[in-house]
């Protein structure tokens, strides 16, 4: 079985544990069909990301946040309300900007 298939089954198993083991999840988790991207609640982002956005984009707010597997690593993709996309590592260090 390849790694992507194993990861998809692991994600499904974790979601099942969350639903069955605790009664219900309080946070919505969206996983892309490729298994490469997971939506995350903005309140769960590392503080460094929030600080970066507040400092460098004071007139914008975070519209959406995802954890994404890209270039062999997991990272955060943040979309601001002006459609600018910011990318951070999992510790909240800024990597690059699109848009």
C-alpha cells in the first residue's frame, strides 16, 4: 500500500475516533480529496502567524487557513481577506507570499 493511501486511511480512522470516542467533534475538519490539505480553525494557528499578519497586514484579517503538504513538508497556507496567500512552516515562521 502506498503512503498516500495509508495516510488517507489513518485520517479516516482519526476522524472516526473523534466522532465515536468523544461523542462529537467541536471543530470542523475538511480534508481535500488528495489528502494533501486540511482546513484548520484560525484560533488554532500558532501565535507567530497571528502576530505576523497583525504586524505586516494591519488592515486585513485571515479569511481561511489550511495545513498543506507541499514540497515534502507540511505548512500553513493562510488566505487574507484581500486574497493574498501567505505560507508559514508549522512553527509559524513566514516562508513566502502569493498574490
